[in-house]
């Protein structure tokens, strides 16, 4: 499911986008904004996959707004002025919709975004994830994670050469976000990165001067995955 927001200074245009998105099963339009500063604050805290963005707005052009974004986000520009199309595509826009927007043209644009999202997602899942901690979204590379320690409803993510990240989340929840070929649960309190294992001795994993026990309930699955490497 593509998570999206829309920014347009015209409320009617946002209503039309909401109606169009409601007809597309793989697009979740989470919020709409008429003010660019509110949209920008939201995107800093909650990155989304896709942005429907009007170009001709009074406070800032959609093109300039997009250039300021802190996270890489797919964008479908919407405008009543066709002369903006060329510049929109130079910003690697997914598509450009000319108002009034027909459903068939809208469907074509979001299907293009969906294919792009699937390709990006396959690559991104192998590289990093965002974790909410310390009132921020923290980007953590999978390749930097040593192991993850569970403490009730909190996690301690131990990262190579970086400060440990503490987040309110369960081991079960974060395991679903990690590549299953690279990370495995070995104990009710630990997930480990297979590539960071230094040695295994007496049912104990050694990672970065830390000894992590392998519990009986996770032992078989762990060694099965290890044998596939």
C-alpha cells in the first residue's frame, strides 16, 4: 500500500484527489494540506511514499517545495498550467497531471507510481529502515546493525560505531521490517545480524564483545538459516 499526502491551496482540488484515491485500492491518502508549511512539518516527521503536489501555489511553488524535502519521495505534480510540465520532469517527477484530472489519466499516473514504489521498496528493504526514537525518525542502515535487544515494549538497537538507539517497539514488530535472510531471532530477548557473528560456542553467539545466548525454542530455525549461508 502506497502511503500518500496531497498539497494544494484549493480545497476543491483536494476533495477531487480524495475521491480519485478512494477508487484506487493500493493508494492510502493519509492527509491533505492547503498550507505548504504544515505539509512540510508533517513530511519531516512522517515520511510518505507519494506526494500529490500542486505547482502553482501562492506561498511557494510546488517545484520549490519539492526541492526542499528532506526525504526522497515520489511526486505526481498537479496543475492547470501545462508550461510547468518540463521543469516538473527534470525533478524526476513520477508523473504530471493537468487539471481537470480524469480518472483514467489519474489511474495511469498512480499505476506508474505503484510500479516505481515496488522497485524502490525491494531495494530499500535491503538497505535501511526508519525508527522513531527521541522525537525523531532515525535512519538506520541494516548493514550497521549488530544486534537488537528487547526489553518489554522497548528495543535497544545496537549499531556499529554509533550510539545505541532506544525505541518503543516490540521484537516481533521490528523483525517484520528486517530482511529475513540477514536477521534472525535467537532468543526471546535478542535478534542478531548474521553477518556480524564473530563466533558461536556452547550455544552462545559472540558479536562485538557481547555474548548472546541461543535459546532452545529458536535454535533449530537459527542453525537452519545459518546452514543456508
